[in-house]
C-alpha cells in the first residue's frame, strides 16, 4: 500500500479531523483500562467478538484527549479493515511511519491495535516498540489462547490483561436508560426491571443487539462471523459441517452434562476431533466448560462437564426455543455473572457438585483454598417435588463441604429457611444479578 492509501484508512478510524462514535460508556471497563495504562506494560484486551472491545478503545482515546492528550498523539488501527491487503509486521511499520510523517506526534504516542491477531508477526513488532519505548500500546483480539501464547512467549512480564464480556444486567439496564443507584430505584422501577430481565434472557446482552430492533438477525450474523472468521479461517477447519453441528449441539444443551465420548455418538465424529473443536470454542469465548467438584484431580478430569454459552441470545437464535428452556437459560446467566466475577478475581474457581446418588448442585465457588459458596438455580418452585429435590441436594452438598449458607435463585420466590443450623436463602435471580454487580439491595 502507498502512503496515501494508508492515510485514508487511518483517517477513517481516528478523530484527527472527524469525531468517532464512542457508544455507551461502560464505566467499570473504562476505569480499569485507564488504570492499566498508567503502567509501563502492553495492555491486551480480549473477549468475544462484538462484546465492545473496539468501542472501549475509542472511549479510552476520547478520555485521553479530555485529559489533555493531543488527538495527533493517539493512533487507532482496525486490522479487520478490508483495505489492508497484506497483514504483516511490515504493514505495521508502514502504518507507524505514515502516522509519524503526516501527524507529527510529540512525545510518546498512544497506539490502539484492534483485532491484532489478524497480523502475522504482530507480537515481535509490539515487543520492539515496547522495548524501545516508542509508544504506549493497547492491543485487542477475539482469541484468548492466541494472544496469551504469543504474548507469553515474547512479552513475559511485560503485559497486563483486560477481558471484556457482553453487558452485565446492570449495564443492560443502563443501555435501556434505567439507572439503579439505591433500593428506592429498585422499588419504584421493579415492574420495568422485571420486563427487561425477560428480554435479557431471550436476546442476551451483546451491546449492538441490545440497542437494535433487529435482534435475531444480528445474532445470526454474529454466529456466522464466529464460524467463518474466528473458527473456520483461523483454525483451517477441514470439517466445517461437523464443527457447525457441534456448536449448535452445545448451544442447545447449556446447563447439561456432556462428555466428548457421548457427543461422539451423537455427531458421528471422533472424540479427539470433538475435544479439539471444543478447545477452539473456548479460545474464541463461544462456550465454556465447568468441571465437577472433587478433591481428586483425576476424578475431576474423568467426570462429565457442564457446558455454558457466552450469551443466552445466541442459544435462543441458534439452539433452542426460549419459552421451552427458561430454566437452563437462567442457569447460563448465573454462570456468566460468576465468570465475570472470576475475571476480577483469578483465585476464584467454579465447579458443579454431584454425588453418587446423582444429587446435584449447579455451582460450587472455591476461592483459593477455601470452598465458600453454593448456588442452586431453580426457576420454578411451585412443584413441591422439584423443590424438595433441589433443597435436599443443596443440603447434602452443604454438609459435605461444611458450608453454612447457600443460595437458591428463582424466578420470584424469596425466603430464608433454617435447616438444622444450615441456612438457605431464596432470591429472585434479577435481584441477585444486581447484587452481584455491586448494587446495594
């Protein structure tokens, strides 16, 4: 590419002449990124496609200018722009040279590289720029393992990570112009909040989906982008139909136990292939697997795992019908809330619990060496038999793990029950999500 072509692309992505759209600010992520930028490290932003990484970069660029950084001292590049024909380290050098020639930045500029994993050899270029102190660098990507492997090899101890997920429930409410600051807000807006929670369960929380009327169409487009750009292309998949069937199988079975062997019989593909593909899905933040709790590592590895998806909207669009699977979607939403908590606290481990009598508890929380939390999700407690089964399972796990307090998350039932010194707290799921997000209840 010649200089003018590169400059034309850069002009379209930067606010040097025209302000760029920055979307709805997500204060928690923006504050975290701002704090990380004060370090002398390369910052990596990872997370699923369309979760808001690009907008976070733009918001950070805007905040820098508001704090006095000249616009010319900030460079944003999106490597998924189709006008970039050859993606390699040479192109990165060309881009930086054109930027310096035409913008004449002073001091050490800020560089934001979006979807950097598209560029062959990017990590060597970033390391060189970092070691020579030529720029403060933030990179983003939609593949966790790719970024961590490449940075881990060349930038050990020189990078800090930030993982961006689709909207939390509190953020979802803010995108729908509902602000929760105290309990009076909750009491006054409860009917509206509950109505929005149903939409949260059905269509998920990808930012663009939340703001659009064409929710299902956008979700289906996301799914195709995940398949083509993040999976088929990135991993040179030779069995795309098998992979597509496996994704649909997982998205239709969130909250269920699964093994590679059992899936092998269903898809007529080898367990090795299924295990490899499942690893790819985790790499691009599409699905996650939760192991059974056990003090024996071997037993953890041999037991079936529970599968969860990055977004309930994808499950409803690609997998099953919303009305028939509300309970499993509720469980998936709890998993995502706990997963976001885990990102902030790397010591936190998530498991499910199951004993020899097939009694089961959805989530065991282990913080460091301490097992300190049990959560059961039971959407509808009107059936006495179901309620007794869920309660007995929870009490058995509490006894075994020596936990005094546990939670059952429901549609709307709320109560506190004492059982021989053990306490079970029944809480509406939407309220628990607000509490998990730090809203006082």
